[in-house]
C-alpha cells in the first residue's frame, strides 16, 4: 500500500474464489489479504492461501500503480497552479455541443397521437457514446444511463474515476445478471471506493462515507 493510504478496492467477482473455500480457508485468505494491504509482508499460512491470493495480489498492485499515477498527476497539476483549463486531447466527458441536433422533418400526415421516444429526439451525451464504445455491457442493463444521468455523473465525479469505474462494471462477469439500473450501480460502486473519498476531500466536494479501512 502507498504511504498514508487507508483503504483499498475489493471487487465483487472475488466472491467466486471465496465460495470455493471452506469458512476456515476463507478466513485465512481474508487475514492474509488485510495483512498484505497493511504492509505486514505476510507469509501465506499454506499453499492454498498462497495460490488463491495470486490474482488478488495482481489486482491490488495494478490498482496501487493507478493510484500512484493519479497522485503524481495531482502533484504536477499543483506545481502548474492547478488542473489545466483545457484538456490536451478530446475527452468523452467534455461539454455536449451547444446546438442540439435538429429533428428530421415529418410530413403532415402524422397523426396527433403519434409519439417519438426521448432517445430518438435527443442527441446522445458524449459519455454515453464513450460507454457504448468502451464499456458496452453497461448500456445493456435493463435501465441504461440516460442523457440526464450522464450529465450529472460528469458534473459530480472526476473524469479518470468515471472511466475506470465504468470499465470495472463492464468487466464484471455477472453485471447483467446481478444488476438492473446502470446509474444506481455506478453510484453504489463509487461509494465503496476509498480513493474517491480522498478525491472529494482534495477537491472540496461534499464528503460521503466510503472509507473501507
């Protein structure tokens, strides 16, 4: 773990590993996990614990590398007087075009009671376009992200955090089986992420209880 880091991300798909273990074996694995993230440099108590922890360790190291990269960017931004005002390259979370797409004209024979769905009359938010291209399983949930929800997410959450969390949702094998609403799932997963609590504090946002440590 990084210095002064008080939390870490545990993933829902780890459950599959724990389900294959007895309660005693699972307890040993949990103890080994928490000793590891607290920098105790533990030795696995047995061969089974060591084998099960291999994938956990890879994931934790990958997350730590991302976290350290995020801190380094924050330090660099601080040296330059804050975050850059404009992104260096196009980002899917930038503002939507100022002029909405005009609806196609229809002939006078359309009945008064004919309706057109909201998705057909509005141009898709750029975040939704990014999700459909990079995390398409998220939009396959029964209730996908809407334009209004995408705009709120873009306003309330850090860009890098948004991208990473939607990628995690997309990669979760049982996403469409265990979840229905994409927006509620995103916010639920965000509350469990300790890194986002630190980002909220650093950026002066309203703090919510998400500490896992």
